[in-house]
C-alpha cells in the first residue's frame, strides 16, 4: 500500500511507521490518522512483522492536531450556536479509534519520541504499548487548559489519579527525564542513544513468537478495558467537543481568528485567566 503521510518499512521482523509531514511537524490531519490505522493493519497482516515502531520524521515526533486552520477558519470543530455535540463526537471518535489501532494492534507497538509529542501527538505516543523518549524531548497536553480534552484517556491509565490530574489540570509540558520519573514513559535516554535503545527493546521482543506476543498483550489490555477504558474514552470524546463550545472555548477561537492561532496559544499557556471566564453566580 502506498501512503502520502506515512513512511512504511520492514526489516528484521520490525515494522517502522514514520509520521511523514515534517514541514508541519507531523501534525495530525484526517489523511495521516487514516493512513496510520491502515499502516498498523498492514503490519498486523504481515507474517514477517513481530514488532511495530512508531516515530516521526524531521524535528519531532508529532506536534498534535493541525489546528491552525481549524482555529482560524471554518471547520466542523467551529459550529455556530446552538451546536450539535454529535457532530464533534463522530469526528473525534474516528480520530480516537484510529489512534487506538496502536493499542488494539495484536503486535507490540513502541513510540520513539524525539522533539515534541504535544496534545494529539502525546495521545499517539501513549496509545502505544511502550514509549521511549529522548531526555530533552517534550510531552504534554496544553489544550487541557482550554479547547481540548484527551480523547483516548491514556493519561490516567498510565499515571494514576494524582499525577494525571497534575498534568491535565495544568496543561504543563514536561521533558523525557521528568516523564520517566513520573512513570508516564518506559524510558528516557540521551537523544544520541534513542535509536539504539528503541532497537534494543524491539529486537528483544522480535524473537518472541507472534502468538505469544498477542496473548500477553491481549491479557494485559483486557485488564484495562475491564476497568472501563471504553467508557472513559466515550465521555472524554464528548467533553472534547464541549471544550470547543464553552464560553472560554468560543473566546479562544474568536481570538485565534483575530490575532492568529499562535497568539491564542501563547495566551492560553501564559498562566493568565482564560478570557471568557465568568464569575459563578451566588447560590440562592
């Protein structure tokens, strides 16, 4: 299969899936998400593949959704009021399902993160079975401050309650060393050693029979799914649509249309009160 936004290669029982929009920092659009799901399916069909590695071309892993056009112009994410929540839900549920193809893959998936894995990019990394970061790479979900809710819900399943709240109630971005110390990722190494560390892990698993890999992964995944992963994702996907149509979400979009997306993001991340906030009315 030929891809437009993904590079696909197989060597020594390892499939390498490379996000290939370096001019946009591998930002996610509908084509990339669809091709990612197709590439994961292709690797699962290939009897020569035992392990899948996901990485990014260019300066970083993935900068998140390609939101500049969405925030500054017209898109299904920018509905007039009254808005239809199911339009948002259908759109974001499709993205979530495509990200989670990495989680559902019968073969182990490893995210190799350099540069940035931000917002939707962090969801791609955390949907993989294991994540290895460069120590100086950055990961986080800044849209948790306004205009976003992580639809896969993987932060809480990776971190537990308190640390997930620490990340999502602040929208902070942390480096690979901090992510490893927090337990968010499996390992963080100097950037020059990232390829070697990922290859070491992939090669170790690539010698295990595919049926063994599949059974162990299914058993572990089922434990999390029995804990309510699907319910968490359904609620988070609905919340994601609400964030874009809350008073603050609408103000964020209007500011992006006037001043540009990058200026709106700067204000979002500055620590100032998010415009659009209103005092809570007194109880009667």
